[in-house]
């Protein structure tokens, strides 16, 4: 006799009433969530309008350095503070354990924030707002941002980037 035998013709047990109920309930819930995702995408305004371009870290760094030199108004703990005009393109670089520069933006004005990493994968998380964005080297990510409240917002790296990850905090200051 062989150790491998064919299963019986009906090798499973037919579904009983409880199993049918939970299977139908789970299927309905999956449909509700699937439809809900489409509605939330189009109505919920949770997705940031973005553009993405290929760029070398050196090219982005040159552009960001020119931006900082043009609009620099001071330093804070060795990090440049810039005050760009309303409606301008703003450049923020992520490099091992630092966001640079600190931005001073005007409430109600729209800015195109360009983000790129010089070295590793980082995560741009604007707190207490709810903006989370992946930042990779070799890409220029453009986020359209219109601050609606004055105050200081922290930029936190939410992707583990090495031993100093917990110190990677930047700032965006929004003024009236």
C-alpha cells in the first residue's frame, strides 16, 4: 500500500450555519472597506498633491544651497533659518540625522516644498499636522503646502535611518 493516497471524494466538511454567517459577514465588510477607500480617496482630501522628479543628490544639494543662501535670515543651533516669499519653491534636504533648513512660512500662502535625501531613506512627518511622506535619495518630491494655522511644527523622521534617528527633528515656523 502506498503512503500517499487520494483524499476522499468530499474531504472537507460542508459549511454549517455559523461558518456561513461569518463568511458572508466578512465578505460584506471587505466590500464596505473597498468602497470606503475609493470614497475617502476622492472625497476625504487626505492625499497630498505631489510631483516627483529624478535628480542626483548633488544637483538637489546645489539647488537647496542656492535657496538657503538667497533667503537665509539667521541660524538656529547651526541650522539655517530661511524666509522664502509667498508662492515660492522651497527646498528641504534630509541627511543623516538632520532636516535643513528651518522654514519660516506665512499663514494662508501656498508653497511648493521640494524634499530629497542626500544619503538614506527618510520619512518626512509634519507634527502636529498629519502629513507623512517618504523621502528617498535620487528623487525630488514636491508637496504643495498651504499652512492654515500659525505656530511651530516639528518635522520628524519616521523611517529608521540609523543610530541617530531619534535626533532627526526639524522645524517649520508659520507666522501670521
